C-alpha cells in the first residue's frame, strides 16, 4: 500500500473547480470548511486546499497549514468508502492550528461526506 498523495488525486482543472463551487455542497467543522461534489466514476476522491492570504500574510504559515490538511486527507482518505468526490478544503480559522486539531476536523468532514451519499 502506497502512502503518497498522487498527482491525480489533486484538483487542478479550472472547469472542475468551477463545477465544484457552483454545484457543490458544504460541511463545516472548525477550523476547516469542506465543499464537495460527488462524482460517478472510478471511486477516487480528489482534493484541493485553500488558505486565504487575507488571514495569513506569511507564505510560510499558509504552506504549513496546507501541508497539514493534505497530510490529514492522505492518511484518512480511507474513511470515504467507495465514494468518488471532489473536495475543496478551506481553512477559515484565524490562528494556526496544530496537526491534531486539523486531523480531527478532516476526519469529521470526510465521515460527513461519506454519510451524505
């Protein structure tokens, strides 16, 4: 079993991002908001992360939070049982959260997405 986040699991297409924002539903678990759109295809969930520059002016802080969110998704993506979804995680907290808090939030959001189908 590989423990990497492959390039194909990250949303990069402008068309996919626009569809996610227009048609997606969302859940919130502080400090992360997740917007998701269920897909009918191969069963692989894709993700993207956004940390606003308005809240975190230093790139070092934004990159740290994005790394923590990606790691939490990578290690807990098994919670999405046979669900294929595009997920956008937006960090909305005003302070830098530790990894445990981010991981708990991502777990709760993934469980909510899995139960929503």
